[in-house]
C-alpha cells in the first residue's frame, strides 16, 4: 500500500512531534508500505523520509520546481518527482496514494488535508483520510469539524470520515475496514 503523508516543513517546538513522526514512518516501512510525501528534506517531512529510508522502506517524493531549486528537496529518496506547481504536486500525491494521513504541520498541511478530504466527500475518490493525532495536536480541528456538523454544514457520516489515529497500526486497521461515506451528490 502507498500511504500519502502530509507533514510540516518544520519539526515544531516539542520533540514529541518528530519522535512520533519517526515511529509512524518506521512502522509503515517495517510493514512493507511505501510512503508518498512532499519531497522535502526539512522538518517532519524530512524525519518521515529519513526514517523510512533508514528502515529499508520505499519513499516517493513530489516537489514543485521552486522548492527543488531552493535546495530543500530530499535527494536520497527511492523516487523524486519534480513538478511545475503546487497544484500538480497535490494532484500527483493524491493519485499515487492509497490513503492519506496528515501529521502535525502548518497551513500547507491543513490545506492539503482539507482538499483531499473534500474530494472524498464529493466522491472524487473513496480512499481513507486521517490525521496522526500526536499529543492531541489535531483536537482543536476535530472539535471544529464536530461543530460544523452540529451546525448542519456536514452530514454526520462526512464528519465521521476524518478518523484520528495514534500510530501506523491504527491507520492500517482503518484501511482494512474502510467504507467511504456516500458521495454528497450521488
């Protein structure tokens, strides 16, 4: 299985973020799963790639030319795709992955998560979308999603489709039992 990972280009202020990102990547690689990610060598992205590669895993990066030229690309990956735009990056990462997980990150990570989750709700794909909820990082966002559903802007099955996980084993179990929500306008 290919797991598309969205993660911060920063490691954050607490070491737990890098520790849990490394544990997650290690567990995926040891189980024989490939990681697809944004192609960076820095922050949690770099931690995920370095750990999976050191564990013998396969890692595919997708990076826009501007970031490649800024020398933040990870050049030690199994495969690196250099694309022209961020839109192309997100599209290719989505096409390559069998499921999606957002690790802690900033605005870019949140934007990538919400785009691929919206595609699920609209029926553009039926793949699992989740967050690695390290140290409660995503609790606020998950609370906001519950509020959106309570206010009637999401169906309960749509809000419930963003399932938080604590480790790679949880993600693998989620994928094994996954049933996507019915598309909104099917």
